[in-house]
């Protein structure tokens, strides 16, 4: 039993072969063909609690492995692991599997869910004063009648500092393009059991009052980066407007997180990363805005023109996503939030509920300030107000798990309902403003609709400001 610290990288199967041919890891190579079956209860109780169980045939020997997530930072996994030999393909549950015993799952409740077949080349190397085990995987996951190939590089730290894993990842990327991996092999199988995903929304961030603000920062940014990478992967494979939208949302959430937690990160790197994330979000935003216009335009001539513009914007986005700087950006973010360095800011020593309350109050005041005289705001000022409302929503989502019980819960629900109403009306007004900007004189007269939405948004703003702060 122990913990493994592992950095996972994704790449195309042919890129795995290219990396193998580069002889980066030396001649001492171990080949293995791995067959694994993953087990869970019928209602996937293990998955719901962040636990995976597999039995794998390793060179004729059956080995059962249980892994429990201790947290992940978009590629860097820190997992508790229990591994031992078993005589057959039926999982064993006893004192050697405390994570499963804690869930009160009996052995006969565990049924096969999916299978993986992996061709693995593994190496043991030294890099930056660290001992690292490298695994080049070419695999296929099979569930029901479906299957999906994948290519991965796993870098497992045996001794030394985690920074060595990221340095090696950059060395690998110079030979074969890689991207931070956010899916475990178990994740791949479970996803294959479900419907084909068109986009990935933000996950639920579980914080608790005993956490430090630095730990909360890691959890929040990890979720933002995970959401981004999952949607980026969809965008790289096929054209899905929902994935473009959610990738942009993930980047906006990340920027809000830098605003909330940026003072905890030492040096100027947080600001530099924030600027790079902003620029990438703008690339997605250009495509997203044109998608909205295409969907709302009935004039075929205008629609055809917008489609041509959208196609050009998509080509520009594709070039950006293929660029070295974009691949390195997610790697840089993952490294920064995984290993710091952290600042000595006093806010980092606050109890998390106090830190959250200060962040929420600060953003609430910004919403109040920028929404003054709402009925007379012009489009740029109203857009600024809308962005501040979005930041308030993201900040609330980051910390909402701290307020889901006790007297704050009802106040939190009421606050979120009011904020959602306001965001909805502001979003519709923004769509009309974008239409006016893009169409110019050819834009239809939306003055009556704009007036109606302005009135509703003004009332929603008033309702929000009347809410009792749930963080107080």
C-alpha cells in the first residue's frame, strides 16, 4: 500500500511510436501486453466515491489494484494504491482493501464494467535528480459494443521532486506533441459506457472549512483546467459548438479563479498566465459569437457570410490550439498550481470560510458598484456589469460547498436563484448588442425587446442586492 505521484500526458497513437523511436529514454526497455478488467457495483458506487478497482493480467500473473483519488491537478495524480496478487478474475475485498471496506461493498456486488488492452513500453530513468518510471501506452478501451483507442505517456515519480516530471514533459513535447491528461484509464472506460459527450460542464468542487486557502486554490484551478482540457479534446476532434462554449466558460472560470486566489501565488507568473488564458479565451469567443449570430439570423445572405467568417475563425482557433505555446500553457498552469511557489500573503493563513467570505463580499461590492443607474447604462458599461455578475457567479460556485448546510443554505439558494435570473437577462441583452454590432444598419429593430429585457434585468438586479449575503 502506498501513494503514487504520476503525471499523465495524452498524445496520438502514432506520436507514441514517434516518441519511442526518438530513443529519449535509453535502450533499457521493458515490453508488456496488459489486459485489465475494471469492476464496480451495478450503480457504480466505487466511481461515485473516487475509487477504482481492476484485475490485470501482467505476464501471466493476475494482480488486483485499488486506487483512491487523493486529488488531481489536471494530469498530476496523487492516489492511494492497494495492490496484491489474486488467484482469479473475481475481486477480493478484505483488510487489504480498506477503501472498499469503508464503502460496505461486498465482493459479490462487484461486476465487470469494461476492459482495457494496452501495449506498454516502460523505462526507468533519471531526470533532474529524480527517479522516474516512464510508460508509453498504446491502448484500447472496450465497453459493451463500443471501443476507443488512446495514447498516453505516464510519468511516475519514484523519488525526487514533482518539478522533474514537468521538466521531462516539456522535453517530451519537443519531440512529440503532448497535452496534459485529465482522464484516468478508469475514466475512459466509464465514459465509454455513457452517451457520447458533446461538451463538459464544470464539475462540483468539494471544499471543507478545515482546508487552507492554498488547498482550495489547487482544487478550484484543477477543476477549471479539467473542464477546459475535456472540451479542448472534443474541439480538436470534431466541430461541436457546445464544446467551444464550455471551453470558453472554463477559461473564464480560470481567470476568475486567478482573480480570487492570484495573491497566493508568488511572483508575476499568475499575471502572465492570466493574460495568456485571456488571449486564448478570445479565440474561442470569436467562434462562439459567430455561432450565436448564425443561429439567430434568418436572412440567408447574412447567414452565409457569418458562416464564412465562422469557418475562418475556426481555422484560426485550430492553428492556436496546435501551437506549442497553447500546449505549454496548460502544462505551466498545472505545474504552478501543483507545486507553487506560493506567496507569503497573510490571506493564505486565513481560515477558508473567512477567505471565502472576503472574496464573495469583494465581488458582490463590485457588482453593486458597476450596476448603479442600470437603466441608463450604455452597452459597454452594461457589458462590464455583466462580466462582474459572471465573476460573482463563478466565485459563488467555487465556494458554494462551504454553505450547503446550516442556516446559510437557504440564503445561498435564494442568492443563486436571483443571480441566475440576472445573468439570463443580461445574456439576452448582450446577444442583441452583438447582433447590432455585427449587422450594423442591416440589424432588425430590437428596441422593444431591449427595453423589455432592461426592465426585467433591473428588477433582477434589485432582487439580488436585496438578498441577505449567505457568507455573512
